[in-house]
C-alpha cells in the first residue's frame, strides 16, 4: 500500500493565492491585473502577461492598462 501526504502549508498558500486572484478579478478586468512573479511562480509567464497587458492597453488607447483603474 502506498502512502499519501499533503504539504498543508503549501496548500494553504495556494488557496490564498487563488482567493487573491478571485478578489482582483471582482474589481478589475483581466487585462488590468498586475501579475507578479511571487503570485505566478514563473518569470516568463509574468513577463508574457505584462506584454499582453501593454499591447491591450495600446489597442484600447492607453499604454498603461493600470491607468484605467
């Protein structure tokens, strides 16, 4: 029989991150989110989100999507 264990602290951190993202989405559109490496855990993903947000802002008439908050 195999053993199963859960890193409860990591699970709690993941849940907090999910809750934080849901709360951000309640008050901002997706292209206005400011994703950090700490939130995503991945530098390349964070850089890609920032690039998409910049292009989206340019298409919507503002180079800084956060300026619409």
